[in-house]
């Protein structure tokens, strides 16, 4: 088994940092947060999030349902305004606290999600593969081709057993994807280790 290391914000052979998506100078989209769900307004701008960059999924009445991570990322980028049932704007910090009640490990996952998106890759959940995320090669959209990597976000202070490590490796190998472990430090920087099978 071999490993490769890639520090966040550096050009590497694993995940190349060739620039983030163009999120500047675009209209802020309104979304509604209710019962652990984020649903955008019905607008062309909201559907463009899905069509251009595969954020969320298009649901009833042409609205886009976003994951908590996608909503956090778009809020931080200034593309999304999330409001509550009384139409009051929810700040990023308040939304993060609400999201942490639903998903206690969301900050570690968000750091990896944000880093991957900032590098220009599409990242989606990978629960059916037994992983946190799946990552598509740059320029590839889900449905056009298979994901290239599965990634597991881990805080640098947490531990993982050999059994858990082997199970993650088996999942990646059986789905014909490369395995990335994204280790998040206390500053939110991410270091990636790519794990591969080697035959002796």
C-alpha cells in the first residue's frame, strides 16, 4: 500500500488547485431553511446552480434542494441567503450551529467540502458507497461519468482502527475508486492521503 500526501492550497498530483469556481458578481439566491432542509426559491439563478455546478437536486416547482454543506459553502461565498419560516435572514454562524445539531461532525466535513470545491471539483455525498463524499474529475458532472475518488474527512486529533481503515480501503477498491483520507487540522487546513492497493 502506498500513500501520497497533498497539503491544502498547494498544487499536487492528487487534487490540482487550478482555480475555484466563478462565484463572484452573481445574484444572491434566497433559500428557506426548515426541518433540516434547505430549499431555494424558484428562479433561473437557483437552477443554474444545479445545471452549471451540480449543487443540490432539482425538486418540486423547479426549486433546488441543497445539502447543509452546500448551503454553508454558498452562504460563505455570498451566493446564498438563507431565511427561516418568518423570512428572517440566518447568519452563517447561526446556520452552522443549527447544522451542528443535525450533524455534529459537520465542521470537519465542511472543511474538506470547501477545499475540494475551491479547487474546482464537484463533490457529492457518497453514502451508498459507504463513504462521506465522492469527487469527480474536473470538468466531469455526475451522470456523465463515474466519480474518481471517495473521500473520508477526519480531524487530526481523532483515531481510526486498522479494521476501519481496511474497511474504507475495501469500499474504494470494490467501487473502482481511489481512496482519499482528508485530515483536517485545528486551523481548517486539509492534508490528503491517497491510499492504493499494491500487489507484492
